[in-house]
C-alpha cells in the first residue's frame, strides 16, 4: 500500500509557500534569554573546573579562565570598622531591628549578643548547657519563669493569668493548668541560679519561680548590684536567701495564682523580707497571706518604702491599721481584691498614714462599706484617687470618700453603678479639686449635669468627660448627619 500526497485540485493555481513570521524579541525577553544562556555557560565552566586537577603554582589560571558572566561579590564595608565602632552604630538603631541585624552575618550575630541586656529564657537547656553566656555576654535582666515550667511548646493554647503566660494542652485536670510535676525541681532551679550569678555578676533584675533558699542565696552573694526581684511560687523560708541582697529596691512576691500554683507567704516571710531588705522602695504582694504584724514589720524596717501594691490579697482582718507605721509611703495600690479589710476594727484605732498621696483601686469589689470607710480613714490626706473597673461602687459607697478633704484628682473608669447625683454630691465638697476624669460610666448622664456641676467644670485644670459610649459616639458624629432617621438618606428612587 503506497502513500502519495494529495495533489492540488487546480494545477494552474500557483501556491505560495508559507513563510513563518518571525517576531522581534522584546527587550525583557531578550534579556532573560541571554541571562539563561549565561547561566548555562557558567554551570558548564564550573563543572569543567571541578573535573580538572588543581593548577600548579607554576601555571596559574589566566584572568580569562576565571571570568564568568556574573557580577563579582560586593565588598563588605563594615569589615573596615572595629567591633567597638560597629557596636556604637548598631546601638543607635531601634530595638525592633536588633533581631534582623543579627541575621546579616556571624560577626553581627556576635555583636548583637553584646547589645542585648534583657532576655526571657524559654528553654532551660539553653541556660543549663552554657549557650546563653556564649550568645549573650552583658545581660542585666533575666526572666526564667517560662523555662522552669514544662509545657507543650507546639500547643496553640496560650493561657495568661496576671503576669504568667504558659502553653497548655487540651487536657485539664482539677489541680489546675500547672501541676506540681510541671515545675522543675528546686535543686535544678538553684543550680541554674548559681550559674546565672557566676556568669552575670552585674545582674540588675531577676524573675524566677520555685527557687529555694540556697539558689537565692547564691544570687545574693554573686550579684551585689541586684535591684529588682520577682519571685513566683516561693514560700516563707525561701525569702531567707534574699536577706543578703542589700541593694534590693523593688520586690514582687507572687504566692498564689488560682489555677496555676499555690504557695504560702505569711507574716513570717514578710518579717524575714523586711529585716533583710531594708532599702525597699516598691513592694508588690500578689496572692499573699499576712496580717497586721507582717505589714507593721515592713513599715518599721523598710523606712524608704514609697509604693505598696496588694493584688488579690488574703490578708487577715485589721491589716489596714498597720499602714500607719509606713512613714514614707506615697502610693497605695489595690488590685483584684475581693475585700478590702474583713475586720478593720474601731475607727479610733485605725490611725492614718499622712504621707499617702495616691490611692489606686483597680478591679476591686467595694460592696463592703466598713472596709471602704476604713481605707479612706487611713488615707485621709490622699491627693489622687483612681477607680478603675471596680464592682459595687454605688452612690452610697462613694459618698464615704467625702472623708478625704484634700483630693485634687479623681478618676473613674468602668464604674457602671455610679450616677451623676452621687458624683456631684462628693466632688462639690472638694474645694481643692483640679482634675476630673469620667470614662465609661454608663449611669452618669450628660442631661443630668446641674448648673453647679457645670460651673465646677469651667474652673478645672483638666476635664475628661466621656461617661458612656453613646455620648462619645454622638459627640464624635456631631454635624455629620449620621444617626438620624434613615429616610433622609435612603430615599426611594422615583421612576
């Protein structure tokens, strides 16, 4: 069977051969085509060089042999600078760029470690293996809490309670998010603190959890310049170790955190702390027990104490009367306290602290009138009073604040039970009032402002009046026409 091509039906018709139309390459196409060819030639030359033997010194490669169609590497100008000069340059950059700069080269990574002074260690092996001192030479602020808690690092569940943040799994036990075995043994933590004290004798701030007396004692011996200490889950006897920290000025003790851990700090621990750290300026007690005796010991021994913060305290009744022994106390903060003082005692036995200038109440339950009255009697000479997200601050409770006659600043935020009348009855009695702030107090209405209160507004040095979100929205949209009837804006289209 043979094959013959088809003949033209019209032999007289001349058929022109088809000519392929060649399109001229555009500039980008010619560039990439040429670059691809250069890349292939470059690969071939590299293979030929690798397959041949290394040239002898007598016959070096010519310049043409080494010429490849690629750009030569750029010269590193920073190599001409000494480490000291480059450190000065890098230190002028924002802190947010430190991590990115450390990825440039190994030299910059090393210099970045010399610039970093504050570090949160997440892996205990990073400290125990000694890699931390090889990477960071000049640390003055170290946080060990996350490294001392065994938690699933790959878990997407992150729980935060006050100052503690940990990763947890989906299994919840009645004992809480952190069980006793999840925290490293005190002996292991003490060994890490000992290494930390030997490597960083200029340490200024330390945050630790579950440490015992031996570990804290090694820190006190090696780090004479330690000024700030934050201890989680520590008991009374552990505080013996910090008695050697003579330069401590700021101490924060977290004894019990609901759902995470529980430890007891009582009058014994507070007395040990007061006798060992006499230069305290700021003290914060979170989840700590105690009573009149513990606060009295702090007031008598720590005569430089200026700020005292109690967070979710478990104090026995009558502790407020001990504030009269704090002769230099200027600021008193109460946070997340379910009760101010369960049994303050007679008013004549409370005494007062005339040096207190600021009183801050944040997320506290203020339904107990006796405790609130005792607090204002002790802080009778206060200048600034701040209420933030406090429950139970009704008009009858706030009326007790009229005891304080020298108030110059009063601030309310998130106090939904307070009304305009209750606010006016107290602030008009304060003749020295200069600043007033009312934010997110829904029962305080603009329409209920009386002429007497309006005249007070006119003479204040500072007035921040945003009682509810509705009034804030209306004032911000004033003149725009938004908020009126929709018929004005959405009219039907007539055919």
